[in-house]
């Protein structure tokens, strides 16, 4: 059972942002057990994705980590703006 982490993250983030065309999710590297994913959003949407006190970003990471643990992997998620 393979999990498409880029697709999962994009589905979570799209309803949160004002500029959905600017959302970009890239899998930067994938080693044995570690997957490094980068989420890029419009600078105006960064606050919406991170949330007050980082609560939304933490929730997104929790969901992604749960999906990764089911397949025996670990995910490192970077959230940035451009």
C-alpha cells in the first residue's frame, strides 16, 4: 500500500488557501525510511496554512505522520512561501 504524500498534503491545504494555483508540493528526497516533502504556498496564504501558534501546521504534520507510520516510513514536512 503506497501513500502519495504530495497528493495527501495538497488535498489538506487546498481548502485553506486563497490562491490554490500557487500551492506546490514536492517530494525532495526519499531514502529508505525518510521522505522529505516541501510545501510551497503564496506568501499571503502562509499564515492560513501555519495557523495561530502553528496549530494548523501541526495538525497537517500529524495527519501526514500517521499516514507514514502505517507504511513504516517517516516524513519531514517543510512549509515555505514564495
